[in-house]
């Protein structure tokens, strides 16, 4: 059966931990695996880290830069080298590839999000393997994905993938950091999102000094992907052929079962593509109305407003305990909401005039989390 597969490989798997030089045998094995999957009728997307690591090796730097300007310059050096290697290897197997560099704004803006989805769709239709990375050379800190684990999960959501494979420097998820705790137990399967809450506090960092992630970011990525209906697996990056074995049903790595998809593609965009600019705290009645009754959020149920935001920005909706229960696009800015919170519709018109929205967040723009 033809499936859409997103494969993410981290810097720790692409490079030698002691030098930062590319692990060419691993990259070659990865390329061969992806081409076999493509020729078997699957649609394949590769999300590849490594640009900064390769740039460091190219420039003789002994550690990953922390300064954002230096990091962007190093990424510019490394990205071309990395793609040259991918192109040479894929071309030797007659497999066309394409480079896609994304920043968070490409998924925050709805038109760009749709355009990105259309580009992926056309490339896959043409039999091309897109190779995706964050556009480190231009991304600003507040609009960065943070890590390529998150980027891969968002790409999987955009293309409505069947699988997300996260290749890393450990063979699976463990109950504790196996590098520090000899009693750490392997976890083969995660079936419910509630289990992720318990596991997040027991995760270690990447063993390699060249990566930016760690198991924490991989669990976060699995949450994003599974909430979009994408089955997710964490497995050892040094053995990419294990992807094929997992697809054949072998119990390798840790597999996260997909959750029921909540709403439309637009709602998935609201939940995962947008960056929340503020918070709205609501009372129990409003929480019950939106969570159990499927209602819109009204000003009368808002007890506090946090942050500065504009009309049409995304905000988090929190209950009285401060827990986020929903996310949505607001019809008022933060100054207006400070003025009308707790008010009935009639009072809002007295304060702001007749040309006002009936809802703070319409239910079509509200997603439960």
C-alpha cells in the first residue's frame, strides 16, 4: 500500500561525534533506503539536520556556535555542502530531489502554509524526494522552529503523512536516560497521549554535542504528529534500513500510535502551525461551554488577559488553574479584551460601538488541546 513517509535524521546521526565530520556510510545507507521506499510506491520526504555541523567542520570550528549571526553564517556554509552530497548520492540512483528551506513564518501565515502544502503535493506527484531543513540563514529567534524534530512533525502534519520516522542516536525511547540509569527500561509502544505526559520528565539529551534536540524534543514532535493522525517512530539513525522493517511490522524502536484527528486541516494549522501571542484565562462556565458544548468563546467568560496581541492573532485559552485547554484566533486585540472581559454583548457595543464581533473566538477558529 502506498504511503506518505516523512523521515527526519539528526545531526548526531549524520556526523561523527568526535569530529563533526559527515558519517558518509550512514548517509549512503539512508539514501539507498529512501530510494527503495520511493520505488516501492511510497511518497517520501526527508527532513535533514546537519547544515550547522557540516559548516563547523568545513570552517574548522571545534564547537557549535551560540551567537545567532555566527550560526546563520556557518549554516550558509554547511547547507550547500550537505545538499551537494545528497544530490550526488541520490543522482547515482537516478532519484530526483528538491531542496525546501522553511522558516516558521511559512507555516504561521495561512497563504504560505497552503502554498507549502501545494508545493509538497506537486513534488511528490512528480516522484521527487523533497529534502527539508530550517532556513537557518534568515530565521529570527522568535520565529524559529527550535529544532528539526518539531519541523519534521509540522511537515508531517502539512502533508497529512501516514508515518513520521525520527532517526536519532538512541535505538528507542526509555523509561529514563539509558546513559545514566542502568535500570532504564525500553518502551516499545505509546498508545495514548496521556502516557507522553508521564514520559516527558524522564528524558535525556542527545549524546552528541553537535545536535540541538534530545529525547524531550522528540516526544514533543511525536505529540504534534500523532495529534495530526500521523503514526510516529523513534529509531536508531545509524540503521536507516530499519524503517522498512517497521513498515513490515517488526517491533523496532518506539512507535507512537496516531490519535483521532481533531477537525479540519485549518484547525490543525491553528493548533500546530501558529505561534500563540497571548493567553486568555476563562471561568468554569466558559470552559465547559467550549470543551463540552462545542461553543464559541464569548467575552463574558474571560476573567484575565495576558500578553499583547492584535486582532486575528493566535492565543492560548486557559482554565482557572492556568492549564491550556484550547487555542484559537481572536476577533479582538488585547487592549479591547482588557476592556470588555466579563462583559455581555450589549455592554460590548456600549464600549466599542456597534461594529463588533459577537464572539471573541468563533468555534470554527477554536481548537481543543
